C-alpha cells in the first residue's frame, strides 16, 4: 500500500494533492478549484477534514465569471447548463488525471470543457443535433486551451448506449458526470433588455418521444434507467457516476426527481456512495448570497402568490454512485446493452 493510502494518514497542509479516506480510496483536492478553496481544511476543533465536504460551495463565483472565455458564442442559448465549477469539482474529486469522463446527456458540453481543462479525455452523447454541434465546438475550444486532450461527441439517443460509441470505451470510463433535462419551469431566462419582459433560452427542440426533455417524472426516470444501464457497460469496475439533479415542480406539485434517479441507479446495479449538496449561493462573510436568475425569482414569486410557500432554490442534489469493483461488475437483471 503506498504511503499516502495508509488508513489514518494525516492529510497534511494546504497544497497536498492527495488525501485518503479510511478505506484507502484516494480523493483529490485541487488547489485551483474555487469549490475546494472555499472548503475548510480543518474543523473548528483543529482536526483535519477529509479531502472535501458533502456541501460543495459551487457558487463562489458568478455563473458568468465561471463561464467567461471557456465557451463559444451562443452557448448561453442552452436552457439548462451545469455550473462549470460544479463540473470541475466532481471531475477532479472522482476521476484520475488522464482518465475518461463521459456525459451521456451532454447539452452544450460543460462537462466536456471541464474535463479537458482538467487533463481528462471527454466523451459526450446528445440527442438534439444543434446541441451536439455546440458541444463539439465547446470541446474543440477547450482542447485548444488545454493544449490537447482527446474528445468525442456523438449525436444519438443515450437510452441506447453503449451502441454507437467506440467498443474500446467499454469498461474504460472513469467517471460518468451528467444531469437530466426537466420541466419547463426549471429552465430559461427572463430579461427586459431587449424591450418588454421576455423569456428566452428556455426551449428544447420539438416534442420527440426519444428526448427526455419532454417527459414527465416517470418518463424521465425510465429514460435515465436506460441511460444508466447502458452506461454501466462503459464504466470501469469501481468507476463513479455523479448526477446533479433538482427536485422538480410541475403544476405546483413537487416531484422527487433526485429520489427517483437514485432508485433507478441502484436498480441497474450502481452502488450508492453519497448524496451531496451543491450550493449555488455564494458564501460571503459567513452569510449566503443568493444566486438566482430572474426567471427563478418570478417562478418562486408566482408560486407563493398562488399559495404554495416555496423557497428560492439555492442548491442542487448531487448523487454519487459507483460501479461494483472486480467480479461484481455485472449488470443487474434487465440492464442489458443493445
Ligand atoms: C440538463 S441538459 C444537459 C446540460 C449540460 N450539462 C450543459 O451544461 O450544457 C440535458 C440534455 O440531455 C439531452 N437529451 C435529452 N434526451 C436525450 C437522449 N435520449 N439522448 C441524449 N441526450 C438527450 C437534452 O437535449 C439536453 O441537452
């Protein structure tokens, strides 16, 4: 066992690259990562914390600052982009340097950009051709900035994985990092700088049964079950799956999408590791500074005016799961490849 992997090893001062959980699993702390930097290394009693906390302060920088210079023009038209600092934190925490990161629902390509800039190779699948082209443009831009890196964006239906991805990827992916599309009320921006108050960047393509973006809760969960079942074939034994997801509100009713996805992930044979919280608010002088779009504010206000006492969401759930290691790496019944 390497020195750093000994149980009970002291985690050392700021600047260490590796730390270790008692199990010997190396977790990585990246000193350039704004989320890591916002996490204390010691608890109030002076004891070292593990490499990270289950609350990820992903909103220390504004979304615009996080994205500046990393994406090609037009990327802001995607209705549901992941925060780059959130993607970056998940990638260096749960995948090794030079590892392979896959996003089967890649959208504008945020996860690919974060992976390439972190020295990983990146694979994405996207159903809508327009977003697949955008993800390709963003991945190419990131690879240029990173001075290299291998990437692939496949236009296709991720519920049919691993078909259409190169066979050599099977059993090789270190991390699947993704987020599902969900209802209209979660998406879009509202602004008045173009004249009257208008909602924009809130649309996927026309309704299509293969797209998860037009489904209700049960349909999204069923689709994600297929996506994860196929992705299992690509994951290496012990590889990680990280899903960022919010509870979903439709017609005033809250649906537990994180719970539904955790359940389907377990059904296809993934092992739950932890459920974390990605904080979208910034922490400033010990207080939370809300970061929300005008659209989210208007939706929350309308819900309250209609008698539902909702609070402005300032977090996402982060589900962390793992493929079985070694000989356990066989899919659950009904979780086959096509
Ligand atoms: C939440 S968005 C991903 C956003 C992405 N993380 C980003 O930062 O841009 C989910 C994406 O899944 C895509 N999608 C929906 N159904 C799909 C399917 N069956 N196969 C592949 N992609 C699908 C949608 O078009 C959408 O772009």
